[in-house]
C-alpha cells in the first residue's frame, strides 16, 4: 500500500517577505559568482571549490580531494577532473599533509586568492560596512538566522 503524503501548509505572514528577499540575495550572489567564473574561464564548480578550499584554510583544516568532492557533491572522477583543471590553471596545488606526509592535501595558490579578492573584495567591503551599522546583538541575530538557513538548506528533502 502506497503511503499518502500530505503537503505542508504554505507559510504565510510577514516572515515570507524576508524569505523572498533571501532568495533574491542568493540569486544575485550566484550571478556575481558566475560573472567571476566567466571572466576567468572557469566553471561555476571551480569557484565553489576555491571557496571551499579557502574556507578550510581559514579554519586551519587540511582539505583532501575526497573531502572536497564530498563538500561539492562530486564523485571521485569529477573531483579529479576539477582538481586537474584548477591545477593546470595555476589556482591550486597538491601538497603533502603537515601531520601525515602520506596524505595529499589541496592548497589554493596566492595568485588565485588575489584574483578572487580583486573581484569579490568590493562586495565583501560593502557587506562589512553594512554589518558595521548593526550592534553586536543585531549581528548575533543575523548570524543565527543565516546559520539556521544554512543548516536547513543542508538537510535532506
């Protein structure tokens, strides 16, 4: 016997305006990233990979090919192709791990960081200026909201 699925009630209220605004912001950020990729002869997945690698580096974590592929939802062959492409372009390099020399980790080249900063720096700067207009309590609320949305987006189905 097939299970009946009951549709979720559609949200109503003023909060929905913020949801629609978040969707519009997400779309604009995606288009901004696509312009960067296009101007630099990259695939959008290349840009996502570089962001994931830089985020890991900022967190003091080593990123292996397997971990990067999992973060991007790529299989082994797709990850290898991606890394080969980024390495040929001079954006990343494969190096030995710090603690375990048998492990191969991926590092972003400083030229790729500069390329990204030249393009995304003005947007980052403007965003920081906007956030400086809020007090710490308001920034904590914004942070909590965005972390919650990120978590919800990462949940399966």
